[in-house]
C-alpha cells in the first residue's frame, strides 16, 4: 500500500489535472490549486518542486487518461477496419470523454505551452507521437494482413489521419459546434471504406 506521501502526491495530481488542462500553465494560479486541493502552498510544494512540476504531473496524468481510454477502445479482437472505426467512434464522442479531464490535453496544453513552457510543449509533442503510433500500428497490421492498401507508409498516413482528427477536435473546441468533429469522423470512415480498404 502506498505511503502517506505517495497518496498525497497522487491526490494532488488527480485534483489539479483538470484545472491545469482547462486553464493552462499561465492561466492557473497557485490559489486555484490550494483552493481545489484544500492544501496550503507549503503542502503543495512539499510534494512538488515548483509550479512547473505540478503542471507536468497534471499533464502526464491527463495524457495517461487519454492513452488508456484509446487503448481500451481498441482492445477487442476485431478486424483492422473495425479498429479504425473504433478510433473514429472514440473521437466522435471525445468531447464528452475528455470533459472530466478539462478538455483535450493536446489542444489545450499544446497551444498554451507553445512559446511559454518548453517542457510542457515537448511532453505534448510526445503525446501526439504516441497517439499517432497507435494509429500507425493498426494501419501497419492492415497492410501486412492484406486488409488495407495505403498510398504512403503507415506512420505517414497515421500522421495525416490524426491531423484531421485533431483539426476536428480543435474546431469543435473553438466553436462549440460538435459537427466539426462528427463530420470529420464521418469523412474518415468514408476514406477508409472507399480509399484504403481492399
């Protein structure tokens, strides 16, 4: 069983993660964090070196939630085209899924950290690569087992696939209109069915 210090660190991280994700590194104040956790500044900094360490822990927590949710969506013994459909279905409902996290960590933190915090920006870039790699793995399997025909290597196709997904996420985040996201996912489903499925 984790010790008191570990439990406190885990509690702080879980509590502050949606706050940092929603308001960003610059927009989150220490008073926001002490109010949410009911802990003093000293208690927070007794577990984390500084605000940046708190923000990194929060981002990593949300990144793990995203990856686990996506992995769970892909964890079934279906065909590659079914798994690609599972990805688009996941993102069709992504705003509901990510709401408890404070929104999409890639959009929120990626934009906020750009030019403001190099460590957070690198962490966000790393998260993007991890999602792209998951998509690429599905595509690669489809090419190898003869389900798919891709015009470019799987990772390159995955990057473009995810670019369209994140474009839909971003536009829905900015406008509040879910059609940007659902229409993009419908387009990707058609792309798979008509362009790359053998």
